[in-house]
C-alpha cells in the first residue's frame, strides 16, 4: 500500500476510534446504575482480537464465544468464592486453582470455543466491571461486556474491509 493510501487508512481508523469513543460517551452513561462512562476499553480489546484471531468471521465467532465463556467462568469463580469464604486471603487463589485447570481443558474443545486466551480477556473485562461499577448486576455486566466486544469486533471487520477496498483500488491503478 502506498503511503498516501495508508494515510487514508490511518485516518479512517482514527475516525473509527473517534466514533467508538463517542458511542461510549452516549450510551455508557445509560448502561449502569447512576450512570458510568468508560467501557470503550472492551471495544478496543475486541478490535485487537479481531486481528489476532485471523481477521475473518471465524475469528470473530471465536472472539465472541471466548468472551461468553470467560464471563461464564468468571461467574462460576464468583459463586465458588462464596463456598470458600472461610479461607480468608486464600479464597480467590483456591477458586482459581479449581477453575483455571478446567478452563484450560477447553483447548481441546470444538474450534469456536477452544481459544482459552480469549476466556481470560473476557473474564478480565467482566471482573473489571463487576469490581468497579457499584451495584451492577451480573446480567448487566455481561451485557455490557458482550455489547462492547461486538462493537470492537465490528470495528476490526470494518478496518479490514476498508483496507482491502483501498488495496483493490491501488491494484486497479
């Protein structure tokens, strides 16, 4: 790609980033009790995942499914923490010791749910919202994570689509 066309692509990606930030400012404040803005970090994770998972529909499916399973495992960890509360400071480490090996076994699962690294990203985003947004319900946090993940995956798709259009135009010249 020529530098002049790459500049067009770079500006396009900048516009996408601008729009993601704007969307977050417009909807983020309505998604949680008392209003909260600042979930766009999840969209940027999803955007990067689109590229890391192959820049195609199959990768996007792996991405969204990984986030779903990450949330599921995070909820399991939260629930198990209640069982081990008597362990004090060891509660969360014990739960991780129980759940994480089970998660790792998904490496041998069907293709759409076998990318364990995405589970950790999805769980991390979910835990972030659960820990830093006061009074949020599990279902609301999960919805926010999946909404923003989808926005990010869509942004990744749009980036690749636009770049391929530019490259096709360049080849025709």
